[in-house]
C-alpha cells in the first residue's frame, strides 16, 4: 500500500504521502471501544500491535498518526515512551509523527499543558482544526519558559520539512490538474470494481448453488442494502458518518445484477422480502448502514429486525436464496446461514456493486479470504486465532471458491 501511494520516487506527480495509523494498539481496546483503552503487557503490544508499523517503516512510510486511544490508561498522544523511545529511537522512524484531529485536547490538563505534553512526547505535526492561534501563542510561551526546548521544535520542523522537500512541494505546490478528469472515470471505476470482486468472501455454497445462471426465468432481490449506494459505501463517504441513499454516482447490487442477467430474465424487487414466491432464486442483501468511529460502537452485532424480517419472508416463500452481507465487520449470522443456500460477505463494496454481480454469476471466481475470525455469537467477541478454546463460526483465512 505504501509503495502504491509513495512510489519509488516520492516527488513524482501522482505520488502522495502515505500515513500509517493509528499508533499504537488502536484495534485492541477493551470491548472494542473507539478511542478506548488497551490493557496489555508490553510484550503483547509489541507482538500483536506493533508489527504492522515495523513493516510500514521498512516499506518507507513517511508519516505516522497517533491514536486517540490509551495504553494501560495513558493517552497515546502524550506517551513519550512509545512515540520517542520506541518509534523514533528504537525503530528508527525518520518521517514525521502527526496527531489525530484535536487529539492532544484529550490529554489531562489545560490546553497549554496539552501542547507541552504532546510535543515533548514526540508529536511533530499537530492537527489543530480551530484554535491554531492559541496553539502558536502557547507553544512560544512554553519555549520561552523552558518547558519545550528549541531542539525538540527544530527536530519536528526538520522532519516535516524533509518530507515536504522529498515530495517536491516547494517546486510543485499544486496537484497536476490534468489528472483531475480521471477521478471517477471508467478506468478508475474498473479498478474499484476489481477490488470488489477480489474482496468478496464466499462463506457457504450448498450443493454448488453458485454461480447463478444468467438465463433464469425470474430472480427476486430484497433487503435494505440491495439498492442503496450510501449503504454500500459506509462511513467516511461524502460526509464524515456517511448516509444512506443516492449520495454519489455508482452501481447498486440490484443494478449490477440487472446489467448482468439475460434480457429475458424477469427481475423483481422488494425491500422486505415480500412477493418472492415463484422466483427461481432470491438474493437478499442485508447488513449495516453507514457509521464512522464512535457512532459504530455496538454491544450487539446481530442483524437488525428489518433484516431478520426480510430473511424470514424469504424462508416462508419456499424459494432457494443467497444472502449477501454488506458490513464493516463480521455480524452474528449463525442462525441465518443455516437457512440459506449460499452466503457472501461483501464488506463495503463502495460505488461498484457491479463487482458483486460479476462473481455471483460466474464471470469471475471468489478469491477473498477472511482477514479475521468470524464469531458464532456476541459472547465470543473478541475472538482471535490462537485463543484457547478457539471455535469460531469461520476461522481466520477461510474462504470458498467455485
């Protein structure tokens, strides 16, 4: 990923600065809480949470962002040991360290002490979206008072300027405007469509039910995520939290299927799974609606009542059917997967729902494998390969194909 962003020469047009985040332990907070607390000994943190950053540094990443979260009660934005002693000194990271959005504001104390503690901890660039004037004034005062040394400031400035010089920003301060027309182009959408195809994970395919024929008499599609671009995209799309509906240009799962099947095949649709009786096959697309960060924190990863109702209507219709799950994480599907003929984890396919149709109808094979274990119940969360009594619904690395 870092080579894809930064290329072999960071200053070449089309290359951008990569940022590894969030340092450190962001994915290991107790209870999975966003911006929460990692409770672990140092050996566990090094073995489980630091390895990705070591790989990123070795790959040449030039910036690393600090996590909102804490390690054993100490906020990472003020953690000198992990930022300076480990990241910069031990691991030899030569790029610059950046805070998260208003991340230093979460440190204990007033704003001036937040600045002192974060800069002395080793943060080089601070994301200050609003009160930058106070930040500048307080930092000057802290230096004059001997609480933040000029050497620490110079180190931060040197790291930032070095990367800016490597990017060629002083010679080429603007983007190559000739590339702007390519954004959202067919070429770019084809790459996104390929990503969708290759990320799909086939969890069940009873009696080789998939791939589907393009020449069926009738296909019935249902589910709140079957014809909703916003739900496919999830959070951080157009707006921070994302939203449902036609938020941008793209192809829904429904439209992708419509584009793929024979002109003689009848395609019917209902959100709630009704009116499916008599179809050769049903495709129900369920799962999550958009969220980002803390708004996505949940204690229960079961499917929604509307999803369960739609699946139940399919069961009552008596037709064979496939469940396609749109979600940012594994959901609890232990009961539902037993009733369907095939089950596909589609994650968040973004705007290119056509990629799902490509694989369901056999133009491409499934290649995706689970990047984490799939729990049987909420009580199993968190579950990781190597746990004692490891008994997931699907293990790490699982994925079927045709």
